[in-house]
């Protein structure tokens, strides 16, 4: 009987070890999944921020270009060399001849 009690206890120990190993595997798998999800979320957020930044710079560049064109047009108008003034001047000159 002593031998069967020892075998029973050894069997219990083996079962507990397997339970512990399975629990450790489950914990590791859960942690790995959490890290993978966090990494994916971080990548998605970074991509979104990158897209927003690119869009911001594109809009800002377009606004600056429009402002520069407006400034050039203002200077041309002030100096009287704007395209519409040249056409008007030529038309007036042709009419006077």
C-alpha cells in the first residue's frame, strides 16, 4: 500500500505540474496577444498621425503659395504692371491711335 500511495502522490504532483505548465502557457499567450494588440494600435495611431501631418503640411504649403501669388499680384497692381492693366493699357493705346 505504501507503494500505491507514493504512486498516487507522484501522479498528483505530475497533474499539478501539468496544470501549472498549462497555466503558464496561457498566461504567456495572453501576454503575447496583449503586446501584439498594443503594438498594432501604436502602429495604427502613428500612421494616422503621419497622414494628418502630411495633410497639414500640404494645406499649409498651398496656403503659403496662394498668399505668395496674392502678394505678387498686389505688387504688380501697385506698380501698374498687372496682366489686366497691361491689356487695358494696350486697348486704350489702340483706341487712341
